[in-house]
């Protein structure tokens, strides 16, 4: 059914309103980050500073921030590699193995996604303490893998279900081993799904706060979300520096998502429709 002119205009207006609602918080964050120390408290509030300054960025980009950034980078990239690798292997098994128990295992994977972080943090904390892993990279990496792996399996399983099994059967007839079939055929064809899953895992781990706050006890091991608390003091909040740090924290993930968004949408759609 063709859309009428009024319907198209209404849809465009709705999209414009939604875009403004999404972009306004980020615009305000950038605006405050460019304001002098006293201007964020001005009444009435100004959407844009009269005299923009980058002093807040210079102050925020201190050695501690660079340490937090490095920690977040190590933890996030390690989690992406482990979750996506294990997720692909598990998803491939779920889609190709002819076993009746597979449906039950897939159901458990879906069930695992329903538990909030606050419901599992205490048992994970006790396990990390017993293993003497608290205040280390591994405590955060293992915790993040435990919460991102079920979603990674679900997303990759939906994508792998779209791949024709005939390609793998043809390669097997030509003498390719199962490992070669997996590496030379399945992995290259799964690249959009792998990218989408990697972006999702990166976004989740990059902004995670609860585990990072609970499992680290020194500034040397803090990640960026926890490090932002440095600007919230007992007697006040340094809004300019806090917003400047927030902008710098947001930009890497925004850049990754901007360049890989088509793969992310394709992978999400495949995972949601199939299976």
C-alpha cells in the first residue's frame, strides 16, 4: 500500500522528534564540557556557552584518565575476543549438531540473558575472591564474559542458521576436514555476524559500572565508568570536567558503531528473526 503525502510528512516529523530526543543529551553534555567552571550553574541556563573553552578537556585528560582508558581497553578487547570466539563455536554446534538436547541448551542460553547483573554479582564476587582474582583484569574479563556470552551465542546462532549447509557439504565432499570447513567457509561468511556481536560486547563492557566498581579496589585497576566518580566530590561536582570526560569516554564507542552500524543492524536482525 502506497503511503500518502501526509503519512510521509508525519513519519518524517516523528523521526525528527526522535532524533532530537536522542541527540539533545549528547549536545548538552558537549555544551557543558565547553563551559567555564561557573557557567553550568547560570540561571537561566544557556544551550551553548558564550565563551567556549577546552580547559575542562585539558584538566580531565590527566594521567589517571589515561590509566582508566588503558584498563577499559584491555578488559573490553579481551572480553570481545573471548566472548565472540566461544560464542561462535557454541553457536555453530547448536546449529549443526543433530541432537534433541540442543533445544534445551538453547533455552538455557536464552534464560541466562534474563538475569540482571545485580542478581549474579554476589556469587561471582565470592568466586573471584576464592580464586584471588579480585582487583585484577581477569576478574572483570571473566565477569563480563559470563554476562555477554549468552547474548553472543544467541546472536551468532541466528546468523549461522541463515548460512546454507550445502556449502559445508560440498567442501566436505571435496575432502576438507571439519576444522578446515569451519575456518575457510563458516568464519568468512559469518563476518557480518561476528562484527555485530563484537560491537554489542564492546558497548556492554565499555560502559559497565557495577562489576568494575565491586571487583576493583585501587585506582590503578579502575575502568573509565568508575573513574568518572573522581569528579564527584563530597562538597560538589565538577560538571565541566565530568562532562568532558564523558565525551571522551563516549567517542570511541560512537566511532566504532558509526563505521560498523550496518553490520550491527544486520546481525541483530538475523539473530532476532531466525531460530
